[in-house]
C-alpha cells in the first residue's frame, strides 16, 4: 500500500489539476454557442471544451474512486483517509464518520 504522503501528494495534485482546469474551462463553457454549429463555428474551442470536460470527469472519478485499484492503491480521498487513519494521523472515528457521510 502507498504511504500517506504519497497518497496525499497525488490527491492534492488531482485537486489542483481540477481547480486549474475548471478555471480555464469556465470562460469556454459560459460562451453561448448555437446548437449544431459548435464544431463548425469554433472548431478549436469546441475541441478544447470537450477535452477539458473529459479531463474534469476523469479527475473527479479518480478522487471518488475505490482505494483498491487493479494495479495497486488508487489515489482517492477515501484511500488517503484510510491510510491516514491506519498510520494514526487521524482518528478512526473521523475516518468512519466521513465514510458514513459518503453513503
């Protein structure tokens, strides 16, 4: 299993990536483009918008994913909490209360 510091670094990196991409995506998403004309009217903007939206979905999915991945520990919020509780950095009660609130 990955260490608490490794998981924390990856989770924070994902969160910062998400914040950065959201900041770049906001102006593109807020621009009103007529339906059916998006790809023809602004092809680069359309492509960039679709690419960034897919990135937002991937990062959001990773942060909320199960801690047990196929190739090891997934750097998710849940994995970070479980690892921190196991290492004694947070209480088991805090970890359990978060996991209960999640469901």
